C-alpha cells in the first residue's frame, strides 16, 4: 500500500497489519499481535478498526479506488482506445499495489459481502465490458475475462521479476491473446471468432491471415502483422509442404499432414510466431502439420 504522509495511528496500524499479514497470513495474525508490534492495546486497534475484516478492507481500498478511477477515465472513449486504456492502466495499477496484491491474493475473498466486495465485483464487470467492446459476442467476452486475468495473476506468481520486465511480458501476452484470428473459418474452424472480425489495437489496423488448404495445387499467402514482423507477405508454394513422394513400401501417413515443412513455410511459421499473431495450434492448422512439427521447426537453429 502507499503510506499516508501523516504517520498517524491509523496509518501505523495499517502498515503493521500489512507486514504481519505478509509474514503470517491474514488468518494467523491476531489484533493482539498487531497491537504488540505497535505497543498499542487491542482496544486502541478496535477504536480505528472494529474488526480485523475492516483492516483487510482498508488495505484493499487504495487498489479499488485506483481501478475505479481508471475505468471512469476510459468511459466514453472509442472502443479500441478504451480497451487499451483499461488494459495498460490495469497492469500499471497492479504493479503499483504489488505488495498488498500479492499478500492479499488468497485473503481478498474474506472481505465478505460488504461494500468493498460489491465494488470489486462492479470493477470487474465494468472492465470486462470495456475490454470486450459494445455488441460483443461470447468469444469477445471470454477473451475480456482472460485479458483481465493476464493483467493481474502474473504479479502474484512472479514476485522476483522487475516491474519493467513484468509489465512488458504481461502486455505482450494480452496482445497475443487479443490478436486477430484467422479470417478463413473453413481453414481453421476451431479458431473462427463467434462474431465479426477483430482489430489489433497494438498495430492500429485490421490484419488478416489466409491459411493454406491441405491440397498441393493451390499456393498459399500468409499476411501476418507486417508492422510487427517488418517483412513482406510470404508466398508459400503448395508443393513445398508435400515433401518427397511416398513409395509403395513407405509407411502410410495421415492425409493432409506433411512430415516436414519447406524452407519458406518454416520462415513463415517463425514470422507468425514471432509477431504473436498465431498460437502454435493456429500455425499447425494453417500449414496442415502437427503441433510437434511446428515446435520442431520453431526451436531448430
């Protein structure tokens, strides 16, 4: 928490409570222990905080207030601007309250059903709505919930990573999560969006990907976030994916699953992966190979 400049009794109690909760956990810390650390009586503690639950709510208050102010600032902005105002601001606020957030991760639920609890629920719903955007379908709403988690949970689990590095990693993960999906539902039906298309706010322009069909006759073109990759659109010869012809005694393989990728396909796969526009599953589906094949080429020197 951010300490009050005035080192009054209430501020001292909160600071001591934060230290003791971090050392022993909320459940195993008593008001008597807090009083002993400050040389105060339990009665003096209860004068400022009628119950230990009130201490926890007071420690969470700065975090909740900052999130509410963030959402107020994003309200009324254009959809893409509001989405990234919330996401980037959310990460910054979580990092600013990193210590109490990590310490209270398992204890926030103990706040109960009071005012703080309802404000937290309202903050979560407002953030989800702003990130998903107006008229969002099921997929957009699911991605919004996942994006909020991606902007929060790593702070709890990567306590040894610096703010600067963790911020960059978290926002990179969110951009990958919200990156445009393949535009051709027939080529990758399990990746098709529920409604409409998506816009990549990090690049500021719509980008699409046309994935290769499993036939040998049709050449394939892949457009993969040119601003991020800095390269021209690659053209993938269909024959490059097919490899050598199988002889009569060759082991029979599944149709549509080439045993290896051609050089140009490898370059395209690496470019798509580096740009963050496709997951490994999406790359595998786009090129008609297994995930293992994609991994093998992505990790090869």
